[in-house]
C-alpha cells in the first residue's frame, strides 16, 4: 500500500513538471506565431507590391490623410475643453487657431535660417571635401605606420567614391533643386488642403468613429469600440511623445552643435531629430554625418560635436524618454529590435520608422482577441 502511494505521488510530480514545461512551450510558440505572422504579412505586402500601391494611393488622398492625422491628434485637447463646458465648435476653433499659430511661428523662425545654412553648406562643400581628403590621408598614413601595411588601395577607392559623388552631385544639382522646389510646392498645397480638411473633420471626429463602427455587425460593435479606444490611447500617446522628444532633441542638439562651431548646425540638428524616430539605431544614423563633417573641419570641432551628441543622448535616455514616453508601447527591447530588422529588410528606412507603432498595434489587437476568445487558455486546457 505504501509503495503504491509513493509511486502515485511521483507520477503526479512528473506530470506537473510536464504541464509546466508545456505551458512555457506554448507561450514560446505563441510568440513565434506572432513573429511568423509579421514576417508573412511583410513578405506578402512586398511581393504583391502593396506598399507601392499604398504609397500611390496615399499620395493621391494625402490631404485627407493629413487632415485625419491632425484631427486625430487634436481631438483629445478639444474634448478636454468640452469637459470644461465649452461648446465643441468653439473648442475646435480655439485649438485650431493655436495649432496654426504655433505652426507658422515655427516655420517663420526656422525655415529662413535653415535655408540660409543649407545654401552656405552647399557653397562650402567643395572645400569640406578637400579637407576630408587631407584628414583621411593623415589617417591612412598613421595606419600605414602603425600596422606596417599599405592602405593605398583603400584610400584610392574612397577618393574615387568621393570624386564620383562630387561629379554626380554637381551635375544633378539643377534637377535636384527643381525636384525639391516641386516637392515643396506640391507638399505645401497638400498640407494646406489637409489643414482645411482637418478643421472640418475635427468638428465631427466622434461621428467618424461612430460611422465606421456602424458598418460592422451589431455583435462586433462593442468590442470594436473598445479596441479602437485602446489603439487610440496607445498610438496617440506614442506619436505625441515622439513629436515632443524630437522637438527637445532638435533644440538641445541645435544649441550644442551651434556652440561646437559646425557648419549648418540647425540642419544637422533637424536630421538628428528626424532619425531619432527610429528606436536604438536612429541616434547613431544621425550622429555619423555630424562627426564626419566636424572632424573634417577641425579636431576641436569634431570633439565638441561628439560631446554634444553624447550629452543629448544622455538627456534623452535619462530624462526625455522616461518622463515623456514611460512605458507607452509596453514592448520588450528585443521585440522592438527584431521588428526593426524585419521591417528594414523589407521596407528600408521607412519600415524602421513605422515598425514600432505597427508592432504595438499588432500586439494590442492580438491581446484583445486573446482576451475575448481565450486562445492561449484553450490551448493550455487542451494540453492539460
């Protein structure tokens, strides 16, 4: 009797270990399934050229898209004013007037200065190229002495690349300028129309949500409303946080680069702010041209640029990100990095920009489906 009872207890313990391992394996399979779905989706989008079609479609309806984004971002502020007993029409007018005033103030202050800096930088570009050649030549000489190896082939290859770039740049400047001006005019018209459309959308933004939900079956409407609320809260917080962090990075980096003495400091600061959208890799992408141009001008300028970049990154990592973003996306860093690598492989730099919000939205949708249908719980129950 005693022996049988002991054997039965051992069997129960082994069974518990197996079930515990099975649960862990199911969670791993669940994560791998999400990654596989993302890979399959990105592959199908690329193979079916859906991204190109989507880009062309968005280019055609870009004013509507711009207006929708503006209304989507400003709607919480309008609702906050409504909560203080202000009529929605008046709240929309005040919020939009404030938004347009800030926008045109930024344009009036930055565009002339940045345009002048770009012009001066292009004018000094030939001299910077020659300075870079001398700077790089000194590095090659030091490497030859240090490693007792002739790096002339590397030097010649880089010189050829620089000269080819200079020739192509000089010959394509008129076409580039014309395309740039055309893009600015076209983009300005689309943005102006988007402002007008966004103003009217903001009046009836709640009705837009209700209209979308009304197309769904009645049984789905409550769940769809809850899912839209979750997506809006997460993605809106992310977009607003990113815009605020970009602004702070631009201001602090602009101050640091101006003090360092580099040419076109606001242009490089703006480039750093843009690349900062990309998690983890973005700051390095933005820092590379700054460091190259800085050391090309002089070692002192280069060191000052490096110090400025390090200080701004310390501010961002220790103050901007924790205070503004917090845990908005609730994504593990490994998940973000995997998403960046996958999206970069299929869609390049644009894929890296949209990777984090797309993955976050996918996680919210899958979590919502699992909450309603208990997919993981059913699978675990079947295993048990």
